[in-house]
């Protein structure tokens, strides 16, 4: 079964950035979307099978870390 889903341009761009080769959007969403995690067993299985990025913008995280470090040294 398939359904039509409306996505804005930003969402489409994000999906395209994570696309591998000729992968369909459905495959990208299933690879990146977390399944429901209700138990520690669910969490363990999720982390063992996880392929997508935990943090998609590592450079932004580095900049945030650097700013925090500067604030701490300035105090």
C-alpha cells in the first residue's frame, strides 16, 4: 500500500541529502525514522541496527562546544 505525502522543500532537501544512490524516499524514511521504543530491549535493537546519523550537523555541534568552552575559560 502506498500513500501520498506532502513535504515542504526543506524536508525534500533533507531526504535527498540522506539518499544513497537511487534509493526511494520510502527507503530513506524507513532507514532514518526511529521505530517506537517502549522497552530497553527495543532500545538495544534500535542501537544495534541504527545506520542513520545521530547528529546530522557535527560542525554545528563543534561550534557550540567551542563557544561553551570559551565562556567557561572567560569566567
